[in-house]
């Protein structure tokens, strides 16, 4: 199933946020053409480890080696080289944009406009274009010109202040959450803009901001109430005001969720704490919230006689959500992810042979109408030059060789 197979996307993207958006659209069948600087390409191509005919190594060993990081975020995306600083290169880009539905970019704010390839210029040749820019702080505001990667965005957004132990320092979330969630917002915003175009014929410009993305995630929690009441901002592995959280057992850690009095009573019955509900400090939700540290200590004391398997069996039987905290190697080996296509073998472009121990993220939603397309691995730099430039710009081999000698492609 290729729900977006009639869409063509031009992608001027680097590092993670823009390429992840590109790959997301390609996974739905869109033709995504990544524009890269001749001889250089996306800087992430030069960041190891690298995979090639001789296996996976920290450094590039052959000309065929490709960065694993590049492969993880480039599935199904075509690569062409084009020097956007060259007048002929800019004209070629505008002609490609004239024949496209979407342009996406995540260069520094204003870069495309300075090249003469911003939304206004592209919209003159293609009024229906949907043009999406992703930046750390967006295209407007006092921070727009600051250099920013995910680390700085997590720091500036305040999300690091929410993350970590109550008595510990602010802590960065372990994945590039700004770089990864913002493209998902952008993807469905692009689809919304395309739907608007179907109704009105109008294209439009989309300004996606990583810091704004994180703010929307943070305030799905009632943080304004937490601040007003002077409550700890960081909850660590626990939940604010309830017994939900991490507990250490004889052979590992578990996370339980206790969101109701009924669940708490069921938990007490299993761990031998039936009398705790009668104590004044735990008798009402307000009392329990006021004495939450004592409540967690009482639960932890009783949990020390359990192993994980017994605790899980007993608590699942009475409807208390519980899960063992697994290590990353344990999670990787779980066949659940492979059976559902969530984790897939990594492949190089044009090869059916999987890269040893290489894993690429699949798409985490299954469609009843059929599977999404199986895509080729990330392409070598400029691999699709001949295909794209001959079919869309009607350039023959002689012209392409001339453009290559001049550094245009």
C-alpha cells in the first residue's frame, strides 16, 4: 500500500529532523528526492560507524561504506547532488520544485531565502507548493538565529528540568526527542496542508519549531499547577502524588501503575499491606499524596521478598499494571518487534543482504488495507542524478557531465 505514491517531495535536509521527516513521507510511498551538496552531501554521511562490503567498522574502509546513522534515517529516499549556491543549480532546483508537491528543509533559518529559494520564490513558480521548514526555535522570535541541536532545545525548553530524580540535576532525555517528534508533527501538518490544497488550490508555508514541540509535550501534564503549588518539578521514576513508580525486587526492577484506590487496595492485598489503608496517613487520596514518600517506603519494604516473575503474576491477576524494567539487549531480542516490523534488518542500497547486527526502525502502525512498501536502503551520494535529471529536467548524459565538471551537480 502506497497512500502517498502520487506525491513528489524535494528535501533539502541534514542531520536528523529533516531526514526523519523525509523518510517518514517515503515510507508512505511518496517520491522523496534529497538534494545534497556535490562531493560533500549530508554531514551525517561522514559520522561513523560505517557499513560496507567488509562489515561494520568505526572508520570508513571502502568507497562503498555508508554511515549507519545515515542508513537509519534515509530508507527509501533518493539522492541527487546539486549546488544551490550556483545560479544554474538554483534554476534547476526551481524547476524541480515546479514539478513537486512539497519542499522540506531544515537548514539554518533564512538559509533558503538567502539562496533565493525560500517559500515566496518557490511559490512564484508553483503556487500550490507546500513548503515546510524545521528549525530549533522556528523562523521567528528572539532565538531564531541561535545555533541549536537537540541538546540545546531540551535545555532551553525546560524539559530537562522535568527529567531526572527529585534530588538530582536536570537530565536530558536519552533519545533526540525534539529531532524525532517535530518531524512527526510536520508530517501530519504537511498532509493537512495538502488536504487544504485539494479544497482550495492554495499552497502554504509551514514553520515547525523543535522547542515549541517540546513545550506542547511538557504541558500535557499540569505543570502550571505543580509550579503554583511549589511541588517538585522532577519526579524521576515515580509519578507525582501517587504510588506509581519503580520498585526494586530481589532479581530486578519493576514499574507499577497505581492510579486509583481500587488498584492500591489490590496491591496491598498482594504484598501483605492490608492494614495500611486504615492508617490515617494513607486513608484518603489527599492523605496519601501528603505522605507519598512514606507510602512508597511501605510498598518497597514489602516488595523485597518478591522476585519479578512472582510479582508480575500476582499483580496482573488482580488488574494492577506492572512490567519488569528490561535492559536494552533484552528489548532488542524480543521477537515482538520483528514480528510486527517495528525493528528490521538494516540493508545498504541495492542489496538484499542485511548488515550484520544492523537494525533500522520500521513503522509502528499496521494498516488493515495492506503493508506499507518495502523500501531500499539509504542511497550513495548522487546515486539518482541520472534518473531524476533526465526524467524531470530532460538533461542528457553530455549535459550532466558538463554540469558535474562545473561543480553544479
